[in-house]
């Protein structure tokens, strides 16, 4: 399951979560973001218990988006042990997104 969170929730999650964190930076007006949503949801179910999946709206969390250099969306970031490890820019089909998560676990 993918949870929608804000900046303060993300900062807490980054400090406290032991599992890797997959973060989808998105916006409601972004077509490719809307396409990626259901794909991310499917992948999150496959990796339940192995990673935490969250979505962060760039319009509501501009400071956080700026901190991570998000200039194009959707942009999926992978954090492990509280550190940014990798990112995937743009829409990706399920097989590509699952491979991205798998290689970073």
C-alpha cells in the first residue's frame, strides 16, 4: 500500500524506518504521475514487508522537493538506511519499476 505523506512525516519516516523507502514525488496535475500511481500501488503490494512506499505531492511540499532536486515528475527516489541511493525519472511500466526496486533492496 502506498501512503500519501507530507514533509514532516517523511522526515520522521526517514529517521525511524528500518526498511528501505520508495518515494514517489508527484502532483495532481501531472499526467504521467497519474499513470504511475496504479503501477506503484501494484509494485508496493509485491514488495510488502521489504520496502515502504510513499507519495509526496511536490506542490504541497515544495521545500522537500527542492531539497532533493526534484525538477521533473514523476520522480521515484529510493532511500536505504536513511540515505538516498537511487532515483527513477518519468513513467515506468510495472516490470521496470519492480526491477528498480529489486536492484536497490
